[in-house]
C-alpha cells in the first residue's frame, strides 16, 4: 500500500477543481465497489453520498451463500452469485493492495438446517437444484449437524453443509472499499444527488441537494432503493425500485462464554428462514425479516419476535446473549428482482442497483461488470442478462410492480 491518504472527503461547497470522468451517486457497497474498480483503471471518479453507512449494506449480515440461497426460478442469480463467490479471494487480495482495513472474511462454510420433516424435505429438493448448478453441498444427519455446531437443538432433523458459502463483515468491507477508492484517487462529496443533469440527449452531470452541480462524462446511479427517486432521466429510463425491509439484531455473548455458532447457520423453521452469522469479535448477527412495507424503517415488536422465536427453536442458547444493536435495512428490489447494471437508454447514464438480498455477494462481479461498462460502453457477456436497459421479466403475481414500471 502506498503512503497517500486513505480517505478524502470534499464538503458540498468544495467541489473538485477538475471535472471527473465518472460520478457515482451512492456509497453503499455497490457504489463503492464501482468507484474503486473504475479508479483502479485510471478513471477520475467522484462519489456523491451522505457521509453515513448505506441503508442496506450498513445493516446486512454479509453472507456469501449462493449455494444455500439457491431457489427454483432464480437460477441466473445463483450462477452470477457463484461467479462472484469465486472472485472473492482475488477481489480481497486486490483490495489489500490499496488498504490495510480487514474486511472480516470468514471461510468456515455454512450449515443449513431443518427444524421439522417438511423443512428437511424442502432442503432435500433444493439439493437437486444445487447439484445441477454446480454448487458444492453435502447432506448431513441431525447428529452430524450437532457435531459441527454443538449448540443446535436436538430436535433439528438434518441439514446441508455448503463448504464454499462464506461470510464477510459488510461494514468493514464498506470501510475498506471507501479507503481503497480514495487511495486510487476517488473524491468523496458528502451530499446527495438530487437530479441528473442532461444536455444534448445525454447525461452530463448531477445537481447536488446542497446546491451546485458537478459535470462528468458518465453518471452511475447506485443509490439503492432511492435510485429511481433521483430526478432528471426521461420516463422509462430507470425502473421503479421498491424498498424491501429487513429487521435484524446484533447479539453478543458474555465474555469467556462458548460461541453459540462457529460458522454461518441458516435454518428453516416451519418454512420460515432465519440465520445466525458469527463475527471474529464475538458478535452474532441474527436475521432477518423480508417485508414489503415501502420506506418504513421502523423496528417492530412483531419482526423482532419472529426472528428470535425461530432462532430459539434452532439454537436455544441464543436467549442468553445480549442484544447489542437492532437494525433495519431497506434492500433495493427491481420489478423482476434482478440487478440493474450498466448503460441505460440515456447515453452517459448507468445503473448499479437492484441487488435485493445479494448486494454483498454480488459486489466483486458487479465491480468487474461496471468497470467494463464504464470503459467499453457494454457489459461483459455473463452480466448482460442484468442490463439496465433490458425488457424486464416481471415474475408472476407481481402485476402491481409491473404497472409501476410500465
């Protein structure tokens, strides 16, 4: 790592003297990885975002679990996730060249367990899908699950071990990406993008919420669930994103106590998913709800009760832990629940959003794809399904979302 400053912040009234090549609106993981990868290629990058954690990435648990999240009907997402998972070691090695911040990567694997026979039947069926997609998993008996995680309840019926499903600490990863981007020359403006400025039928820059404008050759909107609320692009350019609420808890064991889990444990409890993700410092992230409630960021008794109830069924010792923090995040969901990447119908305007539950997992692959889009004008072949200017494939039963888009 060189000796240049690892963090540069420009106040709203202190815009950079030279126009950047790229403006990135948003400093969650996706905005930061886009900025870093672009800056590594020599592009002049300015990131515009409030100086605070991302509304989704600052809350996320950090699971890198394409195998244990694989679902029927989401095969393209799983393939993209497997590609991004394979990139993680090299991605983190490159990140270490630009910053000494440890992103908290853990490679102990993920154990997915079933509470009752019906849950076990679901996991068994999903194993066939995972095998077909090339995701490595191993079927385990109840006793084998408890041998790996002794604090599991004896009533657990069995499970699946996914040795390549890992985890990272998203807050530490965001700090590392921010520092690495600044190390490569990216400038940070602590403001928000209010409007995309257009001229001659193309995006030419942005107007800031605090006043003033910034000009650039290209603009990337990566503001999570708020991306489609940014004014300026012609109608139909940016699909209507919806916020999907997630409530979770950060727990801590008493000093000297045995850890309740030693690896990520994902569970099905009467069909409801729940997960526990341990950190090296003893924290355990417990989550999460998935609620279609608009921009509702309230922590609710019902949401917290559900995840505590289900976690206690799998790991009874969870009740002895301290609640260190409660969190609510808003995941950005596109109408078809797939990412929106690269050039839009408005020349000069790109999207990097809509990652829904997969923002942390997809970060390396998204960074690579956006870097190629910003330098060549097109996405790599493996990412073109998620092109921002595609015809959206709205899932059955999502007619209300489709109407918002059309």
